[in-house]
C-alpha cells in the first residue's frame, strides 16, 4: 500500500526478463488497463511501452520491454534486444521478472544485463498461483537470493493480482523525490495509432501458429476521428504470399475474426465506436531490413 506523503516522488522502472515470462501482463494489471499486448507466444512485445501510474504523491513510470533473448540473428531480433537493453540505462528501479520454477540460459543473459545497473533491483517471481504447494518455491527463492544477493525478492502472480500491492510499495520506496513528469490521468506516452496497431498484431499472434506472427507487422494507414466514430485502416505486412493466405484464411474468415476481435478491444480502449478496415500486403524481407524496421517505428531511438 502506498502511504500518503507531502513530498512527490517519481521515477522510471524498467520491467525486464526473458520472452514470455509475463512482463506485459504485469504492466497491464498494475495499471488496471491494457496498454501492452499479450499472448502465449514469446517476443510479442517489440517496443518499449511506457505505462504511467499516479497514486497520491507517487508517480511510477513503467517501461515494458521486449523479452531479452539469445540467437535469431535477424535485424528485428537485434533491434528488440537493443531496445530492451536501452531501457536499463538511466532508470531508478529494475523489476526483473522470472518464472516460479524455471531458470534458463536466457535468464542468465538478462541477469548479466541487470547486474550492470547501478539502481535497486527487484526480482518478481511470477506465476506462483500455478503452484499447488507453495513450499516448492523456497528452494528456487534461495537460489535466486544467491544469484542476486542485493535484490529484493517478491513472489507474485501478475495474472491474478497476487502481491502486486507489495511490489508497488517496494518500488515507491525506492523512487527519488521529484516532481511528476505527466498529468495524473495519463497512462501511457504512446499515441492512439500505435495502440491500434498493437491490438491488431495481438489478435494475429493469438490466432496463428508459430511462424507467421514473427514475420508480420501492422501499419496504420488511416486514423480519422469524427463525432462518435473512429475510422481505422490498417495494413498487415507479411514476408511471403503463403503467409498472406494464412492470415486471410478460407473465404476471408480468419482476417474477419482478427478484425472483429481487434475492433472490440479498440472500442473499449478508445471509448468510441470503431470502423476497422484490414488488408494484407507482402513486403519481402522486412524483418531483416533495418531501414524498413525504422520506418515502422520498431527502432526506439
């Protein structure tokens, strides 16, 4: 629980971890609003996404990062790692999200990045709600304490909102005294076009198999607001014609489902009726073309 105070505190908190460990789910539940897309597939998040939470005198500026991962040497993978690592510079707190039991080579890789930080580190041990016997957690916590002796350990369930109040309290105690950077009702620095593109990409990721989501991107070509209606036109980019057929689906059924699900989320987020138009384009080699990635806003520089 964040206690009242007359002195404002504010600072940046990087949420880091290997792919698919629950970073975006954690951010969404802390904010009590979905701004970062999620799926069961790793590497869903591609950009650093800022989530802002203001409670009384405390303003927490969370940076949700792409999963830091090894291998896969395409330009998009290099860019995602660079984006995630950049978030560790000049932050006030690092929240290192790890799994309730597993520790992998990719966790080692993230730990190496985290250990270079000069700021306080909190290790958030996620998905503890999935453990029937909580005593099984103790050996893992002991090993984590040995790996990161200076870090605070907090078992949490991001999905079930378990122990998030303790996590937020720890973070607020670590933040410096400072004036707030953003108005108290603002929850992100991302614009509506970015959020709309991310929602469409989430639905693609959830609908399709392992290959297509990583070789697809979404560009918003129209975002027009009139009284009571937002018209959004989005192009889904893929690398091969076979992937285009997969996204469209038989008789256009899959792209219809993607559009319906995305439109409902957009109407909730934007609190407005939405007319969403989707189509698919083949843009060969985009995921290994740094210039193309920058044009799509996938380089946070």
